[in-house]
C-alpha cells in the first residue's frame, strides 16, 4: 500500500500551527479546494473521537469522508483514520493520517504522513490534495 509524506515550514509558533491544523474553525479555512462548501461537518482534530465532512465542489459534486481521531498530543502530533464514502454513502478503504508539528529555528514545520492508501491512484490524488492544502495554509498563515 502506498504512503505519502509532505513537509512545509511556517513562520509561526508550534502551538499556533498545531491549533490551526486541528481546530474546526481553522480546518474549514484550509481544507478542500477553492470554492468548496461544507454543508455538514464535525471536523475537529483537536480531540479524539469520530469526525466527518460533506463537501460540495463549485461544480456541485458532493463528496463525503469520515474517520476517527485516534490520538492528540498537543502541540506535537495528531493521528486520524480517513475513508471516502461512495455515492450510496458506504465508507470505502481506510487509510491513516498523522500531522506532526515540530519547532524549528524559523518557527514550526508541519509534516503530513498519509499511510496505507489503497493504491497509487489514491496516493496521487491525496498528494495533490495535501499539496493544495499546504499552499492554502501557507497563504493564510503568512499573510
């Protein structure tokens, strides 16, 4: 099963970065592609337990995903499972995501590890999505 790993450094404190990538209000600022709306969500990665999201693209396509936040060690790591839902709302293969936030000389670094993806096509799609998210986080935090 393929894995992906992405890293980005930010000029903010470790605590600020961790809160930004885990707390509901800010997650909804950076998650997804431009123009997406979120009619239903429970996107709080700052506590253990279930999470879910319904997204609607600017073209009107609805996508659902869900998982379980497995651990939170503020301000260092958060781990959660991830699964897309099909059009009949059946949850597909589960993968695992971990955000690691490390203090650096310039601020803090975010490492995104997404593991146990079902195939290379999924890995390519997630790599694109996480790369886009990192760009959005950079734009918001560096403004």
